[in-house]
């Protein structure tokens, strides 16, 4: 028989994991940005703020969240 975790313990465990993840993101936000956005996409030209695939400036929601054509730039150069 496998042990079953109590609901309260499970909630506390999940909370601790999420809390640790957020603390890590906050402490390393200057080095690490884990979310897809135009800013870290190979198809985005920073100087004129244009998508190289569409040859126009993306809407704000796309700049923030990225799109289906997102291509990770790898190391962010800033």
C-alpha cells in the first residue's frame, strides 16, 4: 500500500514550491527572464521594434507574450 499525502500537507508543499520559484525569479530577474516575448525572440528587431517576419510593430499583447512564430534568441544580449 502506498502512503497518501494529507491535503493540508500537499497544499503546503505546493505553496513552498511556488514560493521558492518566485523568489528565484525575483533574485535573478536581472539575468534570467523565463517567459517568451518579442524581446527575446530572434525575429524581433530591437532598434525599430519590428517583427522581421511581419515587417511591422507587433501589438502590445504579442510583444509581452510572444506568438506562434517565437524563436528563442538564447542568451539575451542586455
